[in-house]
């Protein structure tokens, strides 16, 4: 009993020392307020961390997309760009002339002179012109081979080979250098020569499109 009395006295003394029951209520209120504040802070920190993570994720995605766009670009100097333009301009001009003159060797339609001598001279002129443009194109391709991508070189060279076949077969099929029997045996090859013009034109179009796309990916560093 004495112990309880002592404890009661100590408790009352403690309460009185800190300002009575009102002080306890104030302290309890502060403690609860601190707990609530900590909960709010933790919740806010969690929400902020989540938003920050989402922001970083979106930023990384944008960076990947932007980097991907940059990867599709090739950055070269103005000197290199001008050199490439000059190369493709030279090659394109030579290829166009070669393909045009080769197409005249086996045209889908042409006017033939009744004068055999005049007709022979006309065919001879077509042959000489086709050979000249072929030689110029072949030289341009060989000279620029080290400065163009391998796939472009292959496309240029494929057109050259197709035109060479037209020139190669022209004397036999158009200038009467085959016997009747030989002409009969080579009828399929002659038919292919007339069909080859279309193939040459399609390969030309594909080459032009490929070069255009390549040049569009170049970006000049000023």
C-alpha cells in the first residue's frame, strides 16, 4: 500500500512538473501530429519517387527514339558531301547515256529505210555510239569504284553488263552476221535482247531510288 502511495505521489509530482494533465494532452497531440506528418511525408516521398521513376523511364524512351533517329543519319564534312554528289552525278550521267544508246540497238519500234545502204549506215552509227557511251560508263564505274559503297558499285556494274550483252549481240542479230541456221538456233537469245531493255530500265530506276535515299541520310557538318 505504501508502494502504491509512493508511485501515486511520484506520478502526480511528474504531472505537476510538466504542467498538469493539459500538458500531457499537448504532448500527446504533438506526438500524434508527428506520426501523421511522418506518414504524409512518406506517402509524398513514395508518390514523388514513383513520378520520378516514370519521368526517367519516359525520358529514356525519348532518348532511345532520338538516338535511333541520329543513328539513321550519317554526318560528313562539306568536302566529302560535295565529292559524293560529284561522283554520283558523273556516274548517273554516264549510266543514263549508256542505257539510252543500248536501248536503240533493240528498240520496240523503229523506222527502217528501204535503202539497204542507208539502213546499214544507220545501224553502224547506232553500234558505234552505243560502244562509245558504254566505254565512257565502264571507265567511270571503274574509276569511282573505291569511293562508292559496294552495293552501289554492284548495281552500276550490273547495268553495265546488261548493256554489254546488247552491244555484243547487236552485230549478229541486227547487222546480218549470222547464217539462217544460226539465227534460228539463237532465236531465244534474240528475243531476250528485245526484252532486256525493260530490265535495264527497271534496274536504273532502282539504282536512282537507292542513291536518293542514301543521300537523304547524309547530314553535312558545317
